[in-house]
C-alpha cells in the first residue's frame, strides 16, 4: 500500500515536471522565433516534442503497471536508471566541452541561456537514448 | 548465468506476471532473469527461489569462468 502511494506521488511528480519542461521548451521556441532565431526555435520544438513523447510513454507505462499491481520501480529498473544517467552525464561532459569550444567560431548562440537550454535538452535526449539501450541490454 | 525459472514456473503453473507480483518486481525483470540477462541481487534471487519453493542453487546455474 505504501509503495502504491509512493508510486502515485512519483507519477504525479513526473507529470508535473514534464509539463514544466514542455512549457519552458515551448516558451524558449516562441521567444527564439520572435527574435528571428529559426535554428534555436526549431531546436526548442524538437526538444519539447521529444520530452513530451518520452513523458507520455513513461506515464502510460506507469499507469498500466500500477493498475496491474506492479511497482513503478524495482531493482532492475533502478539499475537501468543509474547506468543511463551516469552514462548520459559522462557523455554530456564532452558535449559541454564541445559547445564551449565551438561557441566562439562555428556555432553562434543567441545568448548563454540558449546554449544552456540546448545543452540541457541534448542531455535529456542522451538520457532517453541510454535508458532505451540499457533497458534492452544485459545488466 | 543460466536459470531454471521458466521450468519451475511451469511446474507451479505461474505466469511471469504471477511470479513478478509474488516477488514484488516488474514483469520485465522476470523476463530478463529467465533469459539470463540480469544478475539479480542476493535478496531477489532468494525471493524468487522462495516463491518457486526451491533454492538459489537449484534455480541459478553459474557457468565456470574459462
């Protein structure tokens, strides 16, 4: 019973955080488009859609499992989360380094917030990719 | 690592979902355990063995390292 309540709270938290992220992504895109930054706007839309798809997938899966009486997380799913997040963090260090090096010459960011937004968005995508990978692999 | 979970599950007529509910894990965890694609914690191995009325030794077969 306690686990069920915890899972319900966790699901609500996931939903709220996802909505915030999507709203932020949409706002980011809108401001980018309004300032004439098409690339930034498209990147924002792409990131918001990716997170939306991932959130819908997590929400539907979690809801279905909760109804069937399965826990939202167990030791394997936690292990997958840990592995995916550590790998995403590790790879994103290189990504941040690359953004730092390229931001002066190759990539022209509107401002720091745009560069940070894109870096965070790519980190989220990296996490989703690694999660999908480790969820199918032997761990 | 190989397991005999499927064999014991069939013996007691349990589905993967039944066993997952008994042990308190997700169905995929049982699926990966059966495939030998997940190394469980000692606690989970013990819980699965207990649910299938057997021992860890009977259930999990560890191949010798070459």
